[in-house]
C-alpha cells in the first residue's frame, strides 16, 4: 500500500514538472517563431525588394509554401523527428516573415509597433482566459472552423472586388475569430498537456511545438487584422 502511495505521488510530481516545462516550451517556441518572422520581415522591408515581390509571383509562391508546410507539419508531426518538426517550424516562420514584409511596408513603423503592442495585450488576455476559464470551449471549435473558412473565402473574393466596406467587416470578424481561436487553442492544449503523463518525452515536446505553431498563427493573424483596422498607412 505504501508503495502505491509513493508511486502515485512521484508520478504526479513528474507530470506537473513535464507539463510546466511543456508550457514554457510552447510559449518560448511561439516567441522564437515570431522573432524569426520579425527579423526576416525587417530585412525584406526594402522598397526595391517589396516592388519585386509584388510584381512577380513570389507572394503567391510564399503563400502556397506556407500553407503546404502547415498542412505537412500538422499531418506528419507524429511520424517525423522532433528536430525535423522544429526545423519545419523555423522554416515556416521565415517564410511568413518574407510574406508579411510587403504588408508591413504599407504602414508606418510607429503604427506597426503600436498595433503589435495592442495585439500582445489582446492575445495575452485571451490566452489567460482560455487557460483559467472553467467553461468548456470545445463546443465552439466547429463554429471557429466554419468562421475561418468563411473569412478565407471572403478575403479571396475581396481581392478581386476590392470593396472597402467588405474589407472592414472581414477585418472586424477576423479580430473576433482569432481572439476566440486563441482562447480555444490554449484550452485544448492545456487539456492535452494535462494528459502528458500518458506520452513519452518526445511526444510531449511535439505537442508543445504544435501548440506553438497554432498560437503563432493566432497571434500573427490577429496582428494583421488589427493592423488593417488601426494601422496608419504611409503617405
């Protein structure tokens, strides 16, 4: 009997330590991904580079490459090594940094920093809510996915119609959607990480990396939609 009690206590202690490290890794990798994107964007925000990217098919190629990398990483993360998954995440962050450079070039540096700070505050608040709320957000998952598909379709349509009212509405909906997805994703990964004692160490690391990828996407999209609403364009 004493052996069972000691084993349960030790198992709980180890599990809490693993979960705590996984949280640190998840947010740490997310921050590293954002930093890689920011550094890449900084070196690509040059008038000649931006013009060249806009006049060629580079933007479309980067968009396709980023979509493929997210799909592959989500689908194959259990089959590839953690090192490979990490390199894929780093490569994705660099590609996204190059992709957003022409977008950032449109706005003043001051407004980009201000919107980034606002995004960080909103993201932090939503992440805290998702972590500590007792409400089960899993029922919203399908709604969020439908909303994401709707926004993607509307954004593609607006590329061709270029309607300012539609752009404003899509931006508002985008902010609401990615605030919701931040709460949802944090809670989902909290539930997964709380079961981390069922997995080996590398699997826990992969769960944390996948969480970092999803939160990276939530943050980046929230930032881009807020920038469209609040950013000051260059003269």
